């Protein structure tokens, strides 16, 4: 049977957090292990330049750390192609070609971009503004959704496992794929679909979306102490002042939703009962949650330490080669469709 292609990536802007893990990465591992798809997973270094082009000193280190998070979480270079975006120049070529057929206002309607434009006009109000300290909307940032479309379509992928914030981007990708096929009278590109997990938006310790730019995250690589510290800082039920006040798991902002993610049903029921009858205080509740989380990430954290930098680089080099060949073959077809000459 013909397997569908699946593509997704992460920006190397720092080590990955459990939002990345629960929202995306664990799904990648499941999809990979289902053997139903040709899986392509990449480190999106060009994408990190859209907001951090002046601060590239950590870029190479971050590429290694993100890849380490990938393999520690269970991505297997024997089963998935793991590569770096900038090692595949065909992605940039397709970006250019797709930019010719994409109406400007499709890029401008992108919600992330709208947030950025608003933030630039009104001061530091959004995640993007915190990330973009340069105070300008660059041509590259405007082209972000088209570059992302090229990431997907260079590999003719029809499935894109991402977090919820990415769904609007994939919609633009679908529109661009359809437009290309219509203009050139072909059905070369599939219209890609987003695949979400049960936790498409993981909350950070402050109750907002977990993000490395908000300092509300818990890294996959965090030690036990660091995890405990971050769990202790989670906001709970703002109406519960003393332990003797009965709590409400409905109002509990972060720890209870986390129990629902990490603990079994019986444990969740117990937390609810004990919280609402004021038997369990937030302090002990958080301590127990940190233990459950540390337990869950123990193996991944040990595995993280088992790869040295050279091993990680080799995984990327091998993945780059495989990805490059696929990309070259597909771009040859694209040039033919557009009636550009294949010079090489
Ligand atoms: P951060 O939000 O921490 O700055 P990022 O947005 O820079 O991370 P990306 O590389 O843009 O990270 O996103 C990688 C993937 O992780 C995307 O599919 C995104 O939807 C997903 N993701 C990021 N944060 C979360 C979260 N809190 N919950 C669920 N998915 C998330
Ligand atoms: Mg993002």
C-alpha cells in the first residue's frame, strides 16, 4: 500500500518543554511507530531566524539540543527521517516558487502575523513581540506561512502533526497547494491536514500557553528539583486561601488539568475528592504531581544523556542526505510542471 507522507518540525530556539512533548512530540513517536506513514521530522533553523535573526549565537547548540529531545523522546532515525531545514536548499527554492502564486493578503491574514503587527504598534503585548526585539516586520516574517508550506510540500506531505496554534497556518498551506494545482493544471501537491493530540494546547505554570518565551515552561530535560520548583509555582484555585477551605478542581488552573494528563482515573478522582473536601492542600498536591511528572520523564531524561553531540550530528547528517534526495526529486517535478528548465 502507498504510504502517506507526514512532516513536522520544531524551531531551535531553546530546549523543548513538556508543551512540545505533550502537544506534538509524543504524537510524532506514535505516528512513527504505527509504520503507516513516511515520517519526516526537522529542526526549523530558518524559521527561528524570522524572529531571532540578530541572536544566532545559540543556534547550533539549540539544533543539537532539540534533536536530542527528539531522539530521547523516542524518534528513531531508522524509522523516521530527521533533518535540519537549512540542509535542504530545495525548501527555499519551493518557498520562492510558491511565493509567486500566493496572494499577498493570504500571508497577511495569518493570525500570528496579525498579532505581531498589533504588538509592534502597541508595545510589548504578545509572545511574538517578546521574541522579536528588532521592532520591524521583516519580509521573511511575512513569508513565514509560505516557508512553512514549503516545508510540508517539498516532501508532498498530506499530514502535519502540530499543536493548536499551528492550525491556521496549515489552512494557508492547503489554500496554496490547491492554488498551485489549479494554476498549473495538476494534482501534484496534496492538501495537507493538521493532526492534533488530545492536548493541543498545554498550559504553562501561569495558566497561559506554555511557551519558552514566557518563562512558564518545564523543560523535558529539567531535573527533579527544577520540575518541583516549577510545579510549585503553578497557579491553582484563586478562591482557595487556606488549606481548610474546600477547593474546586474546576477552578484549579493548572495542577488539576495536569493530573488529568499524567495520572490515572483513580488518582484523578482521589485528588478531586480530597481537594473538594479540604483534606488535600495545594502544597502536597503539587508535590505529588511533581513526583508523578518526574517519574513519567525519568526514562526520557536518562536517554537524553546517553547521546553525545557527535552522535546527534551524525543522525542529522544521515537524515539530511535522505531528505535531500527526496526533495531534489520532487523539485525536479515542480520545475517541470512550471516549465522551468532542469539545469542540473
Ligand atoms: P514556544 O511557544 O515555547 O516559544 P515555539 O512556538 O517557538 O515554542 P515552535 O517550534 O513554533 O515552538 O512549535 C513547535 C510545535 O510545538 C508546534 O507544532 C506547536 O504547535 C507546538 N507547541 C508549542 N507550544 C505548545 C504548547 N504549549 N502546547 C501544545 N503544543 C505546543
Ligand atoms: Mg510557535
